[in-house]
C-alpha cells in the first residue's frame, strides 16, 4: 500500500460518495478536469464551473492499493474538515464513477473506509460515433450523397494534401464542424472549403470563375453552402477581424467590427462587403480546416507549393504544428457573431497563449522522442506540465494513463484515460497526427477498459471467452477475445446520461 497526499483522489471519492461538501456542484454534468499547480503538481479534480484546484478546504489522505486499485480514505479526517453533503450528491454517483462501497468495512486501526472504484466511460457523442463509422447521414441528411459525389472526383481522392489525401482532409473538416454543432451551410462549406482554392492554397477542384462549375457545386451543397464555400475560397481571410494579425502575433485578440467589413476579393469585383455572420462562419471553418491538418511538415505547404521542393524532407517527424493560440483567440473573438458557439476552449471563452502552446508542444515532444532516456516519474512530471499549459489536448492524458497502468496505479490510469476521451470528444480531432482520430479514440477506450477490469480483479484485462477452455487459447497461450464483445462491454460501461 502506498500513501498518496492528493486532493485529486480525495475529491473524486468525495464527489462519488457525497461524504463531504465541496466546491463541486454535485448535480452538474460538466466534465471533470484535472487542475495542476504552476509547478506541475497535481492539484485536484474540479468542475468546470468551480474555482481551479478547490475541492476540500485542506488536503486529505488517500491510500491506493498498487495491485488492485482499492482505495482507503481517512473518513475521520474528511468529516472533521467539512460538513455532510446534501442528498443532491447522490446524483453525482453515476456521473463520476461506479463504486462498490461498504461503510462498515473499516480498518479498526486506522479508521479508514475501503472502497473499490471504477471509472465509467464518458458517453460517446452521437456525432463522434458517426464519424468513426463514417455514417455521414447522421452528420447531414445529404451526407452520404455529398461524400459519394466527392469520392468520384480523382483530384480529391488521389491528391496528397497535408498528411492525408485531400479527400480524407475534406471529410475530416466536415466531421469536425458537424461535431461542433455548426449550421448546415457551415459544415457543408467545410466539406469543400478549398474546392475553389484559397488565399494560401493554390489548387482547386472547381473553377470559381466559371458559372457552370459553380452551378455543379451548388447542386452538391445547396445554395447557402456553395455561397459560403465561394467566399471562403475567393476572399483574403487575413483581413477578416484582423485574423492575420493574430496568427502573426501582431495582436493577441480578434476584433470584429459591429457591421460589415470590406475585404479583398479575388475577382473583378475587387472588394467584398462581408456580413458579420459570414465572416464568423468563414473563420470557424478555418479553425476546423487547420485543426484537421496541423503537422509541422505539411505536404502542400512545405513541398508542393515550393518550386525547388522546399528544405524539409516530407513527412517530417510528425510533431504537432502550432495553432491552438490562434484557434482559441479566433473562437473567442467571433463567438458573439456565431449562430452556434462550439464547446471547444470552454465555449470559446478561454484563450491559449503562443508561449504556453510552444512550451506544451515541445515538452510533449521531449517525452515522445526521449522516452528511453527519461525515468517514468520524470515523464509523469513533464506530461503533467503539458496538461497545465494546454489542457485542451488529449494525448498527454493518454501517455499518463499508459505509465500509470504499467505502474499498477489503475485508478489513476482510468482517470487519465477518461480525461483523454473527454478532450477527444470535445475537440472532435486529435493533436498528435501520427495516428488517426479514430485510432486515438479506440486506444483510449482500450486503456479505460483494461484499467477498470484490473480494479475489478477480472481474470482477463479483456473480456476473454473462456481461459480454461483450450479451444479459446491460441498457440501463443493467449486467451481468445471477441472484438464484438470488447466494444459491447465498452458501450455498456458508458454513462447513460447526456
């Protein structure tokens, strides 16, 4: 048994059982978030509506069994520092974790209670599941038809874009905007956002100067979607709400005028009076566009569009590009002009600085590239630092979950896996593009499943068929496991509330 002095674990149990009052709103369905102090020390699990790091008035003690993950909480200590929570805390049981708890199961010598905790899977949003299954009609009533049409365009399917084909990138942008709940014309414009080329992208699928080709795209997207895609591909977006100044760090905030703004248009029109809603929608598509392709070495940007072939060997090392600083600033600056404000960046209220993003990215990459030279505790400290600097990304939690699992700290592993999934579901994309979004989500669910099964002392970390039946053991002495049953159990472990 190892002793942990951690408000994080104590807050979790307090929320689950309602044994203490805290600053957490027990009836809130808001996701639980880690909070780290400035030095990277784990500071607590807090509701997004509560003050950072505040749960109990003082730190309390929790014992976690390194083998089975069972927890001992000093109930004498907690009852002495806080009053009994209201009955509303019962509503938090299903929201935070499912537990087997016996209040009479006390250690007579220490006065502690023993409980076994498992962490439920966060409910996968319908849009995220549809993206994984490529069930495009869930995202849009005409989704299958639109994407089927694009799949027959050789220039989309066979052109190498940033890190995938152009076709895959277009589907990715469409999926992100759909998961963010954007209006039909916005996600449809996202599906073909640079079909008319763009202010930075020289290639096109449809000629914006030919009405017959515009009519062809209009037939696919509808009038509103095509009109927005046309503006996306033909205006200078850098002038919208001083967007270029934020990207280039001339300014740190997006400033949108209250009325129309005039931007340069790539046609004989010369200038275009842009309505605030159109400007906001174009910038929203821009965020999704870049989020889907943010790798340090980008095929079209760093190779195709450079006549001498560029200076970097493609595909590079896969390090994440920088962009969250301006994603968050743009989101914050346009939120009052959007029909639907996405939940990213705390409903577009939080802005990440470039300094913090650079430090978070480089620290994450240090762990990734120097894993063999770093002790596990140093990796943990560095990854905690990443989370403290950029709490919007999921991959650092994935790494932490794996390390804790190897150390036999299954509760911590499960918590980190859950936090990773919550961030993946909110962002609807992945930061580290070395693997696909679907793969990252699938791996996170495997981590959470195995950690929970270890805490429950199951015979197998996956739902194996029958380890005692030689018909279900292969030549490597591995227990055969139905993948259908694996996913069924994951779904069964999902929270039932929305």
